[in-house]
């Protein structure tokens, strides 16, 4: 692996990297930095925690000049991610004289006016608030040399596509554009085709959603039992901080309340909190003044805390990519970590679909703890259950319905009428849940 010096990075930036103990670039950095330094557009696909911020920030710092006006624009989907990116750039730029500003909704626009008036070269922004500044004339894009779209797939999922097009239409035609995304849906490729010039495609582990380096485990229990097991696993985590992900704001509030009542040191982030309270929670967690962060998925892309040793999915996420973004909050930058998913009986099918994407052996905590799965007949009928718990351990064939009979609307079968995860996985040999291919 090359050193940063071999990539042509100048000394003032290298000094900042040295302070951060950055010595060798990660794969996405080693691949993207030379291409961006050469002036070519980049489409980068790499998963969270792989070092994308440095991959686009270092070429920007290399090519812009202090006191030269706004020369780089970085778009991010969430306030938390925008603040995180700005914080990293400040460290990289420590000895360069280059300043950046974070532009996002929820913060006083007057504060942002003052920061802009003092002079900045890099703007890190969420799309909505940036458009507000563009329309007011407090930010102009005339001298932009770089435009970066970070976590582009999430911006599309959040409905920012029209905002992104509006912003890109205002940027100069001659610029370097980089788009980074964990997935590459068709809308992103259409965006690239319209706004980018012969981009170099850099795919780092594009098909690897294994969560390598993360000890992944699951526990299938009744929903009302989750809080007790949540507290058990948190108490057992002696090596670092914990993040608990919930699927709704109400669940986040309730779980945070229960943990606080049990004398855990907890902060929370969810959509109903003011920006001040969200910032305070993130500050306390990042500084190690809180042991546990309870959050909705709004924060999944904006948390970079090296001390996170455990991620607990209190609720099963509704998309496989959300799962991998959640668990990616641990095992940052090559470290080790653990992720536990609490699977309620009604979510077994959803979790099974997610588990098919991971290539590592998941730890079956039901087996380790001696907890038998007793799914009510009503749920088995509703979901067809995808043959999920069929195994020879029970009867020598799929206990809960073999092929699953099509399994209802969501868990319906293939064209030949069998359940997608029924017959195909029933009678799963020696494995507890009959999921021979993954577990």
C-alpha cells in the first residue's frame, strides 16, 4: 500500500494527516485521490466507514487556495453527516489556511451569514438550506472548482433529486465532480450521465455487504422482551460505547426513557428534537460523556465515533442497506466491533431477507442462550414465514409450512407458487433455523 506522500499530497496537508496518525490510505482513498488530482470526475462506490471523506477532501485541499472565495461544494443528506464532514476537513486543513463552513437547516441562518462573511473556501451543506442561501445571494457558485455529492443514494431516498439538479445547474460547467454512494440506483447513474464528464468508476467492495470485521448476531424474541435483553447486552459491553437503533421516534423516546430509568448514561437523536438538542447529544456522545446513543436512522450516516464497540438493532430495519449502514457505526476504519439484532416474531421474514445479503456467519443467540422460538400460529399464517424456522432439529422437515404456500402479499412465492424462503430452505440440516446458506 502506498503512503500519502506517494500520492502527491503536499506537506501542509500531510502535517495534518500526521497529527491524526493517518499513514497509509484506505483502498477508496488510494484509488480516488490520484484520479481527482488529475482533474477527472469520479463515481465512487464504497460502504460507510471506508474513508470516503478523505478520498474527496484531500484533492480539494490540494487544489484550492486560501482567501480565494468559495471553491468547493460538498453536499450531504443530513445535518449530522455535514457536521461530521466539516469536522474532518478542519483536521485535514489544520496547516493549510483553508476554512470551511457547514450549512444546514435548524441552525440560525444569521450564524451562517457571519461565518460566510469571514471568508471560506469550502461549503459543506444539506441541499435545502444551501438553496435558501443561493436564492438570497449569500452563496455563489461562480468560482466552484469541485462539487462532491456524498451519500448520493440517501439524498435520492430523502427526495432531494430536484434540489440536487437545481444546485448542479448553477455550478460552472468546468469543474471536477465526484459522486460517492453505497449503492448505485438508476437515478444516480442518470444524474452522472447528465452532469459528469467521462467519470472514472471506482468500486470498492461494491458487492460485499458482509460487514467484515463485525461480529454479527441475532436473537429472536417477543417484542415485549426486547428491553430486558437490550439492557443485558449493554451491561456485557465493557470495551466501548453502544448505539441503539430504533425504527420510529416513539420507540426511540421509550427506549431512551427505559435506559435512563435503569441508570444508564444515555443520549438520544430523533427527528422531533431541536437542532440544539441533537447537536448536544452528538457532542456528548463523541466526547465520551455518554455511554449510549439511542437513535433513529436519520443519524445512521452521520456518526463517526471510533469508540463504538456495539450496535444494537432494537428494531429490524426495513431495508438491507439500512442494516449495513447501522452496523457500520462500529468497526470503524478497520477496527473490530459487534452488532446484535433483536428480531421480534413479526419481523423474522424481514430479517431473513437482510441476512441473505451478509457473507459472514451470524451468531445465533437463541441457540447460545437456550431460548426456544415459539412463533404464534397467527403470525405463521400471516407471513407464510418463509420456512424460516424449519429444521431437522424440530421434525426433520420445515416445521412451519414447507414451501410456505406463497406466504401472503409481502412474503409471496416465486412464479411456481412456492415461498421464496420456504421449500428452498426447509430442512436446513444441522443448523438451528435451517438457513444453511448463511447461518
